[in-house]
């Protein structure tokens, strides 16, 4: 949904702007108008969407209608983990470092849980 919104950001901004104008009070108009994203915010959305592509690839690797896909789990998770690790050292992604850290910690925890349950 975010990727779709980013690819149609002019329409999203127009929708929010028109929604703000349609409010019954000036207070509500101002509140809705504050939801408009500026160019710098849309750039962050675009960067975030680039990072979501790794998670989307991982999710797709787990999905199949006719064949088992569990064997794809660890390689796909490792690729996603390494892509996020690499991105976390780039200045343009510095705003997302806390999210990278939390996501990587959750992945570590999940993999450890799976490993412990297996043995």
C-alpha cells in the first residue's frame, strides 16, 4: 500500500488537500492539512519503499500455491538481513537505523526460537 501511495504521491497529496478543504471547521481543516507530506518526506517514503522490497522478496519466497517453500526460509532471511545491515551503514538510510536494529533483533530472536524448538 505504501509503495502504491509513493508511486502516486501527487494524487495522494491532492486527495489530502481536498479532504482538508472539505472539513466543517478550520481546526479540522488545519489538522488534515498537516498530514500533507513535503518533498523531503516523500523522499524518505521512497527510500523506505526501497528497503521494503527486501521484505517483500522474502514474503514472496514463502508463498507458493503448489510446492513447499520452507527450504527457502533461511537463505531469504539471510539476504534480507544482510541487505538491511548494509543499508544501515549508509547515510541516506540513517533515519531507519532504529527500525533496522529492531527488525534484526526480532529476526535473531525468531531464528533462535526455531533452532531451540528443533532440538
